[in-house]
């Protein structure tokens, strides 16, 4: 997890623990974690099985159903009655990891331009 936990809310904000009280009507859909992907540390969204109220203390060891590293759309809040849906976007480190995975470099780009 990043040095200071950050929580991903159903309203699209990503906030520190100390700021959760500012979003009492939101739900925590997950938290940010560092994972190693092909030897490189990248940020992922750990989506919880059950979304929890931001007005409560977040669970210490929530059940995680997926770690989202790349872009994702339509991530639905799982709190009863909440209709919010959000998107998670790729971070810079993850983007660079994907670029290097596929062997891209700037010189090749210049070769492809007609």
C-alpha cells in the first residue's frame, strides 16, 4: 500500500484516511496498493468485495475481488442503494511498464511516421 493509505470512493475521489470524514455520504470501493508487475512496482486499485461507508472506520483486511492495474470503466459501488459508477485510470509507472513490455522506444516511433 502507498506510504499513507488512500481510499477510492464511489464519488471518484481518492482520499487519505484522515480526510474520509469529509465524505460521510460516500462509500469506499477500494484502496490503492503497490504491486509488482514484471519486476516493476506499480499502483493498483484493490477493489473490495463490499463497498463500505466512508463515515465508518475502513476494514483492516477487506476481501479483495480484483487488483486493477490498467484503465477500467464502469466500476460500480456495491453499497446497497448506491448507483455510482467510476473509472480507474492507469498510472504513469504502469504506463511506462506497458511501454517497455511491448518494446516501444522513441526511435521506433520516428521510423513509423510516413
